[in-house]
């Protein structure tokens, strides 16, 4: 059965909709939740606010089965904005770039280990080694390389190098540079490990770089 409504007066229509329990866009109301119907388009003139739930979005997908994707948000303690730049492809999920030196001392060299396939921001850098350097001073730096930049000519991502003479088999969290622009990678930018001296004993250097897509 098809119902056709003819708007006689705005007041009558408003009363009719309110009588059916349909909230008007100009009013504030509380919804008990529900499902969006796939055959309808939903247009909102203002902003929607979800309250009382940290996981307000559940996507069941096109197939009726037991699997769903739930979007979960942390409890807000300050205002935050998630932006999607115009023309961009927005992908959720953190990434990790990993550099791992081989077991021999000769394997510890300056080297590139990651090429960005899209825009990223570096969030953290951790370093560890199996055998510490003991003969002389040596430290580890991580660089962003752009264009044709070579290692040692790029931008340092650590505010200070990580001392490779420190205790072995211990994860050291690096302090990121305060020049935040250096932490942004464009597609095609590279990450590299730079050693400040020729190693004599250090082996199995591992560097992990946390990345979030922009």
C-alpha cells in the first residue's frame, strides 16, 4: 500500500509527524538506536551526536551472517577532530616499519628499509640490539629521506641518537624530534637507519617505526 501525503500546512504536518514519534530535524531528541535501511538515503542538515556508547557504529555488511565490524572510540577527555582530506583515500589501521640487522657485525650498516606508499605520520620509534657496542662510541639515528636525499643528508626523526653501548636485549623508546614536520611522510619518502660510527661488536639491531596513515 502506498500512502501519499499532501502538505496542507506546516503545522498540521509537524503535528502528524510528532504523533507518529518521528523527530523533526529542528528538534533535539534521543534515539534508542536502530538500523539504517539500505533502500533509503539519509541526509542530515546538522550534526549528529552519539551519547552513552563508545561503540555506536556497527556495520553488518551485505551478507547476513554472524560477522560485523564495530567502530570503537576511546572515552573523550578533550575535543578531537578526525579529518579526511579532499580527494584522499582514508584507510584505518596503524602500520609498523621494521629494520632488522643480521647476526654478523658486518651486517650493521647504514641502510634504507621502508618506502611510503601513501602519506603517514611517525608516532614512535623503538630500538634494541642483541650485543652492545663496547670498543667505542656508537649510536643509532633514524632519518626521513625525500627525493634523491642520501643517508646522512635526510631529516633526523630522533631528537637525540640512541646509544648502542647501552644494555643489550633492552627496548629503548626513542624521543621524537620536536620538528613535527619531519615526522610526516609523503608517498615515496623513505626511512633509513644511520649508525654514527663503524660497529665493532653490536649485532642484531632492530628498529621499529610506528606509522599512522594520513
